[in-house]
């Protein structure tokens, strides 16, 4: 699996096991896994990810067991939007709440999420409609990136076949017959637009100002090797009341993007179907942009004056401002 193998991960949610000494068992296993991986030149180039846990109190029982490269989160949002402030005491369920828990075990260690996602079978609790998942799924990756989570893995690619466990059904980006859900198309389109594979490089600053209706507006800036910037922007509000099983209308907000120089702006906006609509917005130093709870990517070509002084680089990557 040389073309797809990325890491070794500790045991899955072992604090849910029937082992009364699960913490001691897990500690011994993780230490042996780490030693084994690091002791072989064929495997030592791959990182070890910590085991995933399910209970808030479990992290304290593994405090100081930090030989791995990344802490691990299985953080689901219970049908709420990815930027939710939580739905219980102390922000329960929010990204911040989950990060506080994982930092109990290994403060300051980088974090990956190896499971998160949304269930779309509306007969089940905490499920959401497929068109709402098309809004939320791309935003999961952006919200977590903004909070320093270095990699996010979605659960899961394909729905379980009929007759499987109801609790785990309908989390897929694809139906069990391999037909795509809107979230699959939305995520595919976003990844294709932002893809810039290759070694990391040093990014350059890009100054801009956002004004207008900025309530709940979130954004992140990326740059490609050719000097093109991509400002990803969205309204981080719930589009569905998962308890009442009712849609929530999220109004479009008018935002103005301003920069020192004129630039060419192209808008790429995701839609309910997962399709991406591309609209040229012209050359100006001020652009009015309609921002919704669907992700919009503003492709910004650097101004001619800047391009003359900053020739195209050869090393690629996407980097957050």
C-alpha cells in the first residue's frame, strides 16, 4: 500500500471495551507499538497516531502516555453544524471542548481527527438531510483546520449495506449502491479546486479587509505555488434543528472584500447538489460578495505589480493565513 499508507493508529475506542484494566492494557500496547514502528527502518518514516477514546474522563487516565506523533480525536457533532458552540455543559460537543479533552493527556501535542461525520438516515437520532450534509461536510475540514487540527478523516466513504448496524448506517459520502450524495460532490469539488500537491513552500502575505455583515462569517486563506490566493468563506450557522427535525433558513450575508491593489476575482460557490458554480467578478480593489452557509472560494489572482516583483515559485502547498 505504498501509494496510500499514511500512519499507524492506536486501538479504536478501547475505553469502550469490557476490559476493566483498559487503561493499563492500552498503555502497554501503545508503548510496544511505538517501539516496534520506530525500531524498523521500513516503518519508522510513518507517524504513530494515539488511540481514540470515547469518554471525557478517559484522557486523564492516559495522561503522560505521549510517545506517539499525534493525539487523536473521534469528534462527532451530533447533527449540529461543525462550528457549534456545543449543546451541553462547558461547550460539550464543540471542537474546543474536544481539544480541551485531548490536551488533558498530552498538552500541546498536535492533533488529528481520525473519525468525524454526519448520518443521513432521517429515521435515526442526530441525523441530518443530505442537502444539509452538503453544507456541513466541507466546513468540517475548514473549521478543524482553523483550530489547528492538522488532518481530518471522514467517517465514512460508503454507507453500510442494508441490514447492518443502524447506529453506524448512512454515514457514507456514497450510498451503499455507490451512488453519490451531495456531500461527496461538494467535498470532491472543493478538494479539486484547492489541490496543489508537492513539497511545502514559504508563502507570502496577502493583505485584505472584510467589511459588511460579518456575523458568524468564517474564512481561511490558502496560497498555491503559482501565487494565486484562495479565500474560503462561509456563514457558520446551523441549517437544521436536529432535535425538532426542521430546516433552518440561513440568510445570505453581504460582505465586501477590499485590498490595496486591484485584482482579478473569481467566485466558486458550492450548491445544494454539491455542484460548484463559477462566476467571474472582474478586476477591482473592492468586491461585494454574497456569503452563505455553503462554502464559497474566492480565487484571487495577484496584481500585476506584485507579480513583477514576486516571480512564480516552484514549490507548492496550501497554506493558511
